């Protein structure tokens, strides 16, 4: 009797914790000496799958274009190139601080990063940025907005509208601040600008700038980037 009880305890201890809920009525006991099968490993993604999900950088695209020739030039939009340009400019600015921090260290200490490697990275980023700027300028010079206006003219107009806005806003603020500063003194001020009219003009300039900017943004994301064939 004692041997039978001990054997029952050993077999009961072999029951899997979740077996009773999932076995669908089976005993749930594990036979001694029987190995449980290992779960099958997930299949690794194929090269084609990796190509689909990979986010290609500009350097990757240029290298793949030269080596494999698969990269169609028309898939890059002008808006994407502008985003890449802004990102590269930001990264180069950050890289400048890293190079400065690693250029000179106390004797016997090691720099936080290898200056030679950072300089190589700077050269690659500079080459990519030069390629991007050239392609962006070529695209802007060869394309127009839907209303027939050239992109170069639209960009100049948007910039000048912003400049006029800034000047008028500064003038209106100067009049308002001067009145508040000397309102309780004996100095009498004579306003030379109609602040209400100036602010109305500022609002009109802002509206014009929004219209121009919307047309430019639409153009950026519907226009293919023109690459310099000589590069």
C-alpha cells in the first residue's frame, strides 16, 4: 500500500500545470523517460522580406544604386529629399560637437570617440548633403507649381512675406511697448503708425504666406527628385 501511494504521488507530481485546462479530457500525466518536443523555431525572413521592411538611408540607396543598379531614381520625392537634407544638417551640427570633444584630451586619457572615424563620418555626410542640395536645386529649377509659377519664385515670395511679417510685427510691438513704458511719465508720445492697420496687414501677409506654403508643400510631395546624372 505504501509503495502504491508513493508511486501515485510521483506520477501526480509529473502533471503539467496547464495540462488539465488544455488537454481536452486526457489524463495530463507525463510518462517517465519521454522527452517533450521542442517548439519549432520561427523561420528567418528571406532576403526579399528584409528588402521590403528595411528603411533605406541615402547612403544605402546610393551604394545599392552603384552596386546592384536596382534603385529607380523616380521613387524619391522632393519632399523626402528635403526631409533628408534637414536631418543631415542636424546630424552634422551634432557631429561637430563630438569631434571637438574628441580632438584634444588630457595626456594619458583616451578620447570618448575615435576622431578619425568621426572625420570619415563627416566626409560621408558632407558628400551626401552636397548630392541632396544639388538634386533639390535642379528639381526646383526644372519644375513649376500648379498655377504656373516657378518653384524658385514661390520660395522667394514665401521668404519675403515672412520678412515683411517680422518687420511689421516688430514695429507694432515697439509702439505698444513705448506707450506702456511712458504712459505714467511726463513724456508725451506721438504715434506714427496705426497699430490696428499694421496688424491687419500682418494678418493678410500671414494668409498669403499660408497659401504659397501649401502650394509648395503639395508640389514637394508630388514631384520626383531630379538627380544629377554626372554624380
